[in-house]
C-alpha cells in the first residue's frame, strides 16, 4: 500500500501540472486553428497538407480536454447518490455505439442500497471510459456485463468484457498517463478513471487474460472518511 500511496501522490501532482500545461497550450492552439481556417478558405494547392494539420490539431484538442479532466476532481460535487442512475444513463448513451460494433451490454444491477457518497459526473466519466474501452477491445463483437453488488460497507461494480485482453506490458503500467495500444488512443482514460476512484476513497482492480477478456472491479464506500478528505484539500 505504500507504493499505492506514492503513486496517488504522483497522480495529483501530475494532475495539477497537466491542467496548467493544458491551459497554456490551448490559447496558442486556438490562434493557430483560426489562422489555418483563414488559409484554408483562400484557394491554394496545399489543401491536403492542411487536412493533416487540422486532424493533428483535433487530436491535440482531445488530449488537452482529457488532461483538463484531471483538474476537475478538485472542484467536485459530492452527494449521496444512486449509482444505478449514473450507470443506466451511461449505458443508454453508449448503447448505439455498442450496437454498431455488435456488442451487447448486459445489466445485472443487484445492489439494494446503491446510494453512495459520490460525484455523479465523475462516476459517469469512469463508466464511460471503462465501457468504451470494453467496446474497443471487441472489434468482432461480444458481451459487456455490468454487475453491481452490495457489501457491508459499500457497493461493488464489475465491468466485464470478453474481448482481446490487456497486454501484459500495458497491465504493468495501467493507470499511468499516455499508455495506449490504439492508433487514435490518448492513454489517459484509465489514468483519469483511477484518479476519480481514488478521490472517492474507493478501489479499482483489474484482471485480464489474453483473448479471454477483462474484468474491472470497483469498490465505492457508502461513507467517506472526512479526515482523509480534509488532508486532500489542505
Ligand atoms: P486509450 O483507450 O486512449 O488507449 P486508456 O487509458 O483508456 O487509453 O486505456 C489504455 C490501454 O489499456 C488501451 O490502449 C488498451 O491497450 C488497454 N485496455 C484498457 N481497457 C481494456 C479492455 N477492456 N480490454 C483490453 N484492453 C484494454
Ligand atoms: Mg480509453
């Protein structure tokens, strides 16, 4: 656990740094985009290069907005909330995308006391990140199974897919920034996910087997330890 502590401290530092850098980069990026748009509207023979420049700019914007997410947990809104609402909304949001990829999302929402102290928007972000990854791990289709259970001190949420599995070298570095196997990936989704769960004083574990699938298990406590919370904000 000492190692875990160290990692979480590193993450919050990275988060602050990331947000700062993202803000600094965003302004010049907006200016560049504006001038490029002007150049594009004038007729010239370099339009195919401009296309590449635009698509790379868009990629930078996506990375920046994901980095800015890291700053959000500091201004979070914690309330007693029903996690089934957040899960159901996210599933609804991603069902079309899943369908297009021949992926079926199965819900097993069993917990009776599903109210936990949480920031609903942040939790939605976690579910979106995990379910999207699961869809992307099953290019030939498959099943995502989402299960909730009640324990004595909190709720367990299990998100399971039968996709390609996480490569071992990625598994070792999971939760670190810019770890990705995808051509268009940012490698920030899981880092943000881990950060948010940590902010909820919860835990997240992953089990994965090549060609078999991946299981993410999240545990969220019913009550948060205020002492820890105070320490975080000071
Ligand atoms: P990104 O999706 O942008 O690559 P993430 O942080 O969301 O970044 O994920 C990091 C990497 O972890 C992915 O590139 C992928 O290799 C691996 N991964 C995450 N979730 C899964 C999953 N459910 N199945 C297989 N691999 C996964
Ligand atoms: Mg992702």
